[in-house]
C-alpha cells in the first residue's frame, strides 16, 4: 500500500516533519527498540499461531543459538532468582531452543518442546515507588516460563505469580508468550503489577516498546489476566479516576508517557499495522491492540515485515543521496541494532520435532537471511554457538572494520560484519544481495513441506535418520546464503 506524503504529513511528529521537509537526518544512535508480532491461528496460512520478533540492542553484542535439554529434579531442589529470591525447582523442566545474548538481562528468547515461545519488548512504566521482595525478579522470568509452561496461558500464570510474589525489577516490559493455539501479551510493571490480554484468533497483534493492552475485563479470564488489584492500585496513586466516566485503560494509566508518545515507537507500530491490517489507520490515528489482516499470513510475510524501513510511505528515506535506510531513520522496524530476528511456526498438528520451526536470522534482516531450525535438532551447528560473554567495544570494532569475508567459525560474525560492510555500500549492492537472499528463503519455504514429509516417513522407521533430514535442510539453507556472500565483489 502506497501512502502519499500529502495524506499523512499533517500527522507526523514535528521532528520527522522537519527532517522530511528540510532533508535533515534524525540523530544517529537512537535506534528503535524491539518489535514483535503475534498472528492468531485463524489468520495464519497453516492454521496455528505464528510469532515473530526483532531483538534490538546497542552494540557491541553477540548472539548464540543453543538447544537445552530438560531435566528431572529431586524434591527439595531450588532455583536462585536474580537478586536473592528462591523458589522450589520444578520436578521436570522441558527441552527448549534458546537465543542467548550474553550479558543482557532482557534480550533472550525461547521456544520449548510444547511450542511455548517467549520474547519481550521493553515498555517503560510510570511506576516510581515499586515494592519488592528479595530484590525482585528480572532475567530468569522468561527462562522459568520456558522451562515449566505447557501452554502460553500457563506461562502467563507462572510469570504473573512470580511478579506478584517478588516484584518486577525493571521499569516495565511486555512479554510475548505464545503456543500453537494462543498468543498473549503480558505487560509487566515495575513492582508487583501486571496485566495480560489474549490475541484474538482472527487477528494480529503488534508491539513496539510501549504497552498496547488497553481495556481490561477482569471477569473475562478467557481473554484477560491481571494482578487482582491492578485497577485499585492505579486509583490509589491518582493515575485513574473511576468517577471520570472513562473506562479503565491499562496502557494509558501505567505506561510512561514518554514511551507512549515517542515517535520512534508510534512510527514502527504504525508501519507494521499499515502493512498487515485490512483497514489500516492513517498515521496519527489511535493504534489498536490487534487488527484483522487483509489476508492470511505466513512465515514469508513476517520476514518481509521484520525487514521494513517505511518503504512506500513518506517516512521512507527517499533522498537518493542517502544510501542506507539505517542512516536516515532511527525508528525503522529493521535497523542497525537488530542483533537477531526470528519467525516461529508453532504448529500443533505435527510431532513437535517437525511442527515447531524457528526461522532464525542473525543481524539486521534487510541484509541477512532467515534459516529454519526444526525443534527436532539435537543441537545447533557449532558456528551458531559462540562464547557466553559479549565482545568488548574494541574487539567489536576490530571485527567489523576488517575486510569482509565469511567466518567459518561464526554465523553471527559473518552476518554482523556483512551488515556493516553492506551499510557502507547499500545503494550499490544491497538490492542484488537482497534478491538472492529472497530467493534462498523462497526456495526454503517451498521445500519445507516435502522435507518434513520425508523426515516424518523416515522417523517412523529410524528416528535419527528423520532428524538428520531436518538438520541437513537447515544446513543447506545456511550454506546457500553463505555462498551468496562469498560471491560478493568489493567495488
């Protein structure tokens, strides 16, 4: 959909209007944060929930992909939380795939053997007088959900109970928790308050670093879950007046106004909505919790969405002198601080080894490629697993400034160095490389069904041969992408 400048110019934030009309670039170093999508099962092409996420964090970083196997635990074992709290260990923890960002408290993502997928977007709250027990909880919250939950709803209950018991030790965050049948957005507030809403089966929810849950109906526990005093607490603090004749709006009441009004957040959310929605709002109109899509959505559609830079709108970098959209606008869905991205197929009608697929992309999606990993893999390839410590700024700069070449030992550094190289030459080479990466993904998606059928048939006879078929498929997609990079010629 093409959005004309005349149609939306009136609604643009003043900073962006000035940038567009005077040719001024927004200041660097203020890239938009994470971006997430949940597709309800009735509007996905395969009939099960889809989930997608861009993880944005300031450099230097490293991303590792690992598979962790579940364990049985004896009675009396405990889990030490982040700041001194202790909880009983579960008798059984589940297998999970793990996108690890060492040193980061809020950047890891998980997909467990039940199809429960967890990631998050930072969403600052207005709370400044929070209560904590034993220092609160932060980093381990999502891992505990991945280790214990059999459904997204159970994951919401687990996370909510921990927040109420210990208090959430960060300003605020939305946890995206999905399974094959349901997707939920759980809004954690600094301290002991939270609220969650289920994504309707026939709709798509998107989020960009500020709360999107508005109405809360505490009597409708099929679609809403929350701390029992979430409304009373807001009233006690003067954030909500029930006598105002206005319905309680969680986001309006609990969000930090600076985050809610930030044009970087508004712009990215609008960009996602206008691409997905059957009846998209104009820029500047209120953005809903979820929208009905114009057509059913598949993994390839989400891959394209996650590499967006406002193409086709007045917010896109139209100046021919500006080569890379990462340099023009710091509020794009895909940007230079996107460290990793994924699309999760959560198909419940197949064995989890085959039905759960994590399409993983390293570095900025516009200059990278999504590679499928089925849950049945024994482990990720060695070159997807790196050290459990982030690089220093000095080491990071040395690595990205060196002449580009494929690093056989590290997928992360190959794609990160390519992003840096590609940004410098975006106008000359990005379109060509994007074309071959698109072809790689198209072929991978087209092959998927046949590969899975072959793997299922083999697993019925020899489980390991079937699983090897899936692993070989992943490796072939990665190899194709890498071979394209090998052929890049420096101009």
